[in-house]
C-alpha cells in the first residue's frame, strides 16, 4: 500500500468517525502505529487533519465565519501599511 493510498484511507476513516486513535487506524490499515503517526503528521502539515493526544481528528471549519474573512483582514492591514508608508514618502 502506498503512502498516498494509506493517507486517503486515514482521511476517510477520520471523517467517518470524527476521531480515530492511532492504534485503531493501525489495525484497520494493517500497519504500525508509527506509520500512522507519520502519515498523520504529513496530513496535518497539509492542513487536512489535526493531531490530538493519541489520535487524529478532522479539521472543523467554523460555519459562522466567511471563508475569505481572514484573507480580507490581512489585505486590509497590508493596504493600511502601504498607505501609511506612501504618506511618509510623499511628506519627505
């Protein structure tokens, strides 16, 4: 079984059960718990799951916040910085 295939199965199981222990995933996938932990670490790095004590849970997006909320806040801050920087240059 390849890493990619195994990670897809981990994602599927985590979405189905909402929380999976490393030992449960290892038994289901016929691999060691260490292998599952490595896969979970890679999935967490890619932002697909969250590792918690002894297991993995899905990342839950808040439903009351728009998806682009943090992007718009960041853009507003950058625009404010550029405007203030431009104002300093123009005064000189």
